[in-house]
């Protein structure tokens, strides 16, 4: 009976916590484009803009596809107990990285980052964007998992995760 009550609460709770798309997507894309462009004088505006549009729009699509619930750790619980199919950080990294690999860009590089690799409960996955004339540690982490499907980015150097 306790298990059924917990399942009922989880199901009801997920209906109330669905994440919606950012209100001003155009502004979000412009801000992210500027952050990417600022990585290096060698970064082409076309490359920065293309990556920004793809990542922001794909984040919105995936949040809907994953039926993201907030906060992210709550969504993880739903995935791990079978109430959601996808939406763990590794799913985000995999799907975003696959989309990024389709792009034809020359002034930027893209990688999949893993923090605390191998520690089952604390491992974290995401993607990083960095200038072709630098290395990933000077790049930008793009990690929409953290805000349960809302676009989020930060410099690798200022991030809380040990990449």
C-alpha cells in the first residue's frame, strides 16, 4: 500500500512540474552567440550563431521529448524508477553531441565532458564548446540538465563540476 501511495504521488507530482521553454528564445540565442564569440577573436560569428541556435532549439525539443520535470534530480528519480524513458545528464550529452556533430563549423570544437567519471551516483555528463585555437578547459559548458531542460551555460573555469 505504501508503494502504491508513493507511485501515485510521483505520478501526480510530475503533472505539476513540467518545464516550459524560455520566453525569449531569440534573446537567449543572441546572448549565447555572444558568449561563444567571446572565446576567441578567431571564432566566426556564423559558427557561434549556428551552434547557439542548434543547442538552444534542441534543448527545447529535448525537454519536451523527455517530458522534463523539475528539479533535475527529481526527473532522474522518475527515469531511474521507469516513469520517464530519458532525461539523465548522459542522455542530454549524447543527444546534444549527436546534433552538434552534424554541423559544418571550422572555428570551434565540441566535446563531451564527464565529471567524476565512474562514480555512479555523482558522475555528470555534458557538452563543451571551445575555440579551435584553444583547448576544452578554456571553453563553455552547455548543460541544460541542471535546470531540467532550460538552456544553461557557463565557462569551464568557473563551473562547480571538476571536469
